[in-house]
């Protein structure tokens, strides 16, 4: 098995060095807190805090979703590993302004354990913490076991909506409610064509045949819950969408949605746009209205080839939150209220 080529220094220093580089990319708007947290410098006073986080290696998320009208801070773990409880506590302290802190992260066992331990440490300091787990992957468990599902690319629209809420609400109760609403309105499914890698080993995380695709892949190097034959963009788009439509979130003609077509890292923008072309046609056939489209490599797994489709169903409340401008290294949404069309 060939060694994966990467432009790095010591493989064991990747997580620390990428965090330093990310902080530099914010050009003074964010700072490093402790040994593994990135936090915004300017925080709205007397407001609930929003802390996201997870393993490194998925850049530009989660850590690149810290920004204006987005997350206040991110607790960063090693490559594909949950942030330790002390780093979670550092992030909690950094964003606490006396109104409590919401934890928002993907539903993976290590993250749940370490964030829960971080919440216990925060409670000892008198900081109230609530947790909303992201579980948008429809392939990883059936609807009656949503609490067992993984968080994948849907975290981008969910964090964007929760960030808008954190910028506008005044209570932890309201922030938690809106984060849950955003999570419950989002469904995702993805496929992998080739593996990612862990820098410390330099080896692929799985093997897959040239004529196979992993359906329902995770973002930590998992190949998927099933293997299916390699298909064209026009074959895969309806397959993935139908899995979303078969789930328990009802979509009806006239509904407005945010569409997110994500690359796992190696899949090119050309491929994503070809997929988007077919997805948009299928959504129009169902009478769905795409309020906004996001395309690009935002939830990655190193050089994994693959893509995912996420749909977030909007109501008037979520639409107002989505339309709030935001800015970060990962994702920026401009104010388009004065632009015709």
C-alpha cells in the first residue's frame, strides 16, 4: 500500500500546527486559547455562548466555522480525535459571558464522552452548559434511532443557523431550542470513492474496489455502511436524494430548502457542479424551492474522494436566521437583501 504524500512537518504535530495556521488566517479576529481552542476576540456581551468542536483533519470545519454570526469558539482535537475535556473546558471558559454555553457537535462516542466531561468541569465552575448533538446522516441508523446517527456535512447549515441564533437571542433556552430546530430540519447522505488518511500513519483508512462506492460514509475515514456499484452523477444524485426523502422529515411541494453539496476533499468542483445540476432538476420536479445553494469542500476527510448532499427545510423562523450575513474562514454569507432576484 503506497504511502500518502503530504506537505507537513512532524506528522504528530499536524493538529497543533494547523490550528496555529488557522488562527493566523483570521488576521487578528480570533485567538488561540490554551492548547487547543480557537475563539473570536469580539463577543456579544451578556449573551449565551456557542461552542462547537471535534477532531482536526476535517478542515475547514469545525474550527473554520468560528466567526461573525457563527460559532464563538471551537474546541479542537487531534486528527480525527475528540478534543480532550480540558480543551473543552478552555473553550467553555472563553465564550462564557454569564448566560451559559451551548455545545454543538457531531454525534460520535469520543466527542460525546469528552464534551460531557468538559460540561461537568464547567458545572464545577458554575457555568451552565446545554448540549445539542448533530445527527443528520440518514444512513447510519433508522428514523426511530436518530440518536444513534452520525453527524456529517449537515453540520454546516446547522452551525450557520445556530450561529445566527447565538448572535440574536438572549437566553440559553432559546439558543438551545433553535439549534435543535435546525438540527431536526436537516438530513444528509454521502458516498465515498476513495479513502482519506491519518498523517501519523501515512496510510489510507480503508480499501475499496475501483468499481465500488461506499454508501453512507463517515467523516473520520469510515468507508460506509454498504458498498454499491460505481455510478454516474445522474445515477447517484437520485439515489442519495431518495434516501433523504424516504426519511421521516416530510418535504412537500412549495417547501423552501437550503441545499449543500459537499466534497470530502478530493472530489473536484467540476464533479460537484455536475451533481448539483441533476440535484436541482430533481428538486424542481418535486416542487421544492431552493432558497440557497452551498457547494464546496467544507466538511472534508483529508484526501478522501466522495461527496454528500444535505437538505435543510426552512420555515419563516429558520429562513430569517439563514439570511443573516456571516463571515469566517470556512463560510461567508453576504447580505443579499438589496440585490434583485
